[in-house]
C-alpha cells in the first residue's frame, strides 16, 4: 500500500512534495452501503415522491438541510474537493453513486460532511456488494477457515485505486495518500442465521483488526453504522442480536477512542413517507441514507481530529 501515516504528513509537506496529501476514507459493506436512497424527480412516484432526495431539497421543512447538495443553477452539485471511486465508477462527489445511478448511499452525505470538515482533498473508496455476509463473504483471516473472497476483493480494489490514482483522478496526481478512516454498514445477511448472528461480534472484531493490519494502519478510525432496519419497532431476535454485537465490538477496550458504533434506528422512515416498501433497504428513503452518512462522518471527524 502507498499510504502515508498521519504523523508523517507534516514531515512530507516539509520535503520536496508540498502538495497537500489526500485524505482517503474507505466505505465498505453490503447493499445498504451500496445505497438504495432514491434520487427521484420523475413523474408517477410512490407517495408523491416523499423520501426522495429531490423531495427533500424542495420541501420547506428539510430544504435548508440539503441546499448544499445543489449548485446555484439548481443542478446537483459536483464537488471539486471530494472524489469517489465505486467499483469503477469515479469522479467528483455527487448523486448517483448508490447501487444504481438513480440512487445514493451513505457516501453522499458522508462525503459532503468530511469534505467540509477537512482542508485537504478527500477521496472515498467505496467497496460494497449486495447480499454479502461477514461470516463468509467478508470473513477476516483471524476468524479461521477460508478467508472471504470479498474481503480479499476489497483489499485488491483499494490497492488498485491507489496505484492508479493519477490516471483515475488526474486532479490528485503527485499527491500522497493518508488513510484517514474506515466506514462499515452491513449485517442483514448475517442476521438471517442464528449461527452467524452468534459469531458476528467475534468476526467484526477480527475484521477491524485484520483490516488495520492489512492496510498497515494500526489505529485506523473505524465507524460502524448499526443494522437498524425497521427502526425501534424491530423485534426479531437475530436482528437485535446483530445490533448488540456491533455495539459490543465497538466497546472493546482495545478499540477505545478509535472505533465507534452509531445508532441508526432513529433514521428509519415509514413506508407511507418513503419511495419504496423495502424495509431492509430503509424503504429507499434518501433522508435515511443522508442521516446515516452524516452520523458516520460526525463520528469519524471526532476520532480523526
């Protein structure tokens, strides 16, 4: 990996290369990190477009919170200080980096928030695939058994993006990269099995430690967005077990000060104010995904700064 450690940034800046380093944040997980938040703006939308991003920027109650996402001409803003790579899709941060080009995920507001919080340019590397478990697909080496193919794929993509930084993002050419944080939003598939739910905490702890080892970042700030699908009405024991495991992993003494688990159940929006009825995808509600991204960013900035 070609990451610069945080404590060497000032030393590097004092050398030959005086360009500000790029702050790199990894965003990983399954379908809800991919993102199902519907952008909207078209005709014949469910619930008259409630819960779409387009609705949020036009509705008086929420307009002020999302004006930063549009430019003066009323088009979706493309940031010139935050870039994103998501499985080959790349460019300045804007809408359309969700699971489909008409969707957003947590990356959208996360990127806006960290881009505003830091003076340095920001690069988001999003590596997420739908329907993937931590017990198998993302299985970390320390959990024993066969290492998850998507764990290895994740590392491969991160390395590839950094090795091709100048060609993929010419604006960032000749800059060093500072690995600044890792965001994780995942848990649905593991919560479909009692056995995988039971081992989730141990697997997540191993995942954090192994990611840090493999990225050569021993105290890498790590934010977990818990699996709060269905909000506070969630009663399924397996779903509650996953959330408990995520919270417990973050409370481990060895992670004090550099791992946080954020509560997402407050961000759930009901079907009657959302553009879809897929509870496991937060009902496609763009506000939910924005609030998750914002909360992840707030926790991340606190740890980094």
